[in-house]
């Protein structure tokens, strides 16, 4: 087994030459010609079936990736890998977050998204706990990426998510919650915010980035954004943590995922990746703008055909060595990357 770099509270976050984007959007992105960059390993049980949907963070001038892995029973857990160039990764041979709680039994730990608290230096991961009946948005914390403390879902039992099926028909999903993208700076009201959800985008708030609660006691009071364009009329889902612009305003970019019931230039059930612009000072007012066309769509063979067909899906983006690296799942089966220069 490869020796992994030691990480602790003294480890340094971010690329030392980081340059904040000055304008919306980031990109354009180009898919790496040698995708996929990671595949499941048939000799490692926890990832022997599928490997996809990864989050990433730069620590001590290395990219650390936390990826979703599935075994043949489709039990999900989170694996860890690191890279010195953003493309070629060395894996740890055991999961770092796996199913231990009743609300994770059967389905496991899905789709991590990572940030680091700039004050406490804790790594904070939002993830989906799936018990084969309900998806629940949960939080876990760590000082070293290997040892994690889990917290139960903050989304209350009364939450009834309103989703769309493949034909655009509405359906109710009791206690269903997923996909948390966390702002690591406090809002002017003194709170941290999270954008979450996979049918509409909702808001949650926190005093410490660990303990979260809904911003309102009603379903509609928590809505941040709903579908606008054809590409997102089935599903709109938060991606990685928002990225702050350097434009003299408190504006941020959210990379997000979407799916369609079909029409125009996209086939039914196609998943794509896009971006929206957010005024953090007025977070409760919804997005300022979003792109009319996705930045990535399924094109390569393993994106068009996979465990789930017609899927590109992003939970991780980092700036590293003068480029943006956007990591994305390909067909819910393998992992790719797309890059864009830092302007």
C-alpha cells in the first residue's frame, strides 16, 4: 500500500498561487483526452464495481480526492486518493467513510462534498446517507481525512421533497434530502449558508459549519432556486462548494448539476453541468444569473453508456498549478476531469 502524506491542523489549504476568478463564468472547460482518470479496481472490494462522483481539495500542494465507490452489492462508501499533478492519482486501499449507522445501511455513503473551516481547520464533508428507502443529507468532520465524526441529518422528518419523474410528473419524497454545497465565509448576517437539494435548490444555515438547520419552517420558505431552462426541468442539484469572485462584490459562482425530461438538443434523462452567479449578501433572493447552456454534457462513450446512461456529474473543483480541475462522474461508473486555464 502506498504511503499517504500526513495531514493535520497545520497542513496548508489551497494552491499557493491561487488567483480568484474575476468574472462569471469560469471556463470554458475542456475534457481531458485521457479520461477516465480513475476506474474501479476489481481487486479492491469496496470499489470493485463502480467509482465516480468525487470531491477534491488542495492540501500541502497536493490534490486530495474523496470519491464515491460501490461494490457489487452497490453499497457506497468514500475512497481517498492524492495527486501531485491533478491527473494521476494514488489510491488508499480502504474506504475512509463507510456505512456504520442504521440510516446508512444497505445503500451507504454517497456523493461527498468537502470544505475546510478556515478557523478550526476541520475538514467538513456533506454526504448522502442512503438506507435503500430514504436519502438523508448528513455532515461529517475530520482533522486528517482518515478519522471522521458523523452527525445525523439536520433535515427534519416532516420534510417532503417535491420532485419530477422522467416524464415531468411531480412526486413526493418523504424525508428525502441530498447534496450540500457549503460557503466557508460568514454572510453579513453572521451565519454560514449551505445550498442543497436535488429537485429544487434549498438553503440551510449554521453558526459553526457543523450544526445546520433549515432557514425556514416551511418547505417553500427554504427554496433558493428552481428550474428555469430545459436542461434542468427534471432535476437541479448543488455541486461543489461555491467559489468567490474577486470583483469588488460579494459574488460567488456555484457549479451545479441538472437533468432534463428531454426536448431541444438534449435527450430525455440527460445530466449536464452548469454554473450560476450568487450575490452572497442577498443569498435569500436566489441566484443573480445562470448559464443558458451547460458547460459539460455527456459525449464520450462512458458518459453516454454506464451504470446510468447520459450522465456527467460534478462535486469537485479545485484550482491547482494554474488551472481549474473540474472532476466529474462519467455514467455513474468512472471518473473524468475537465480543465480550464486560470484567467
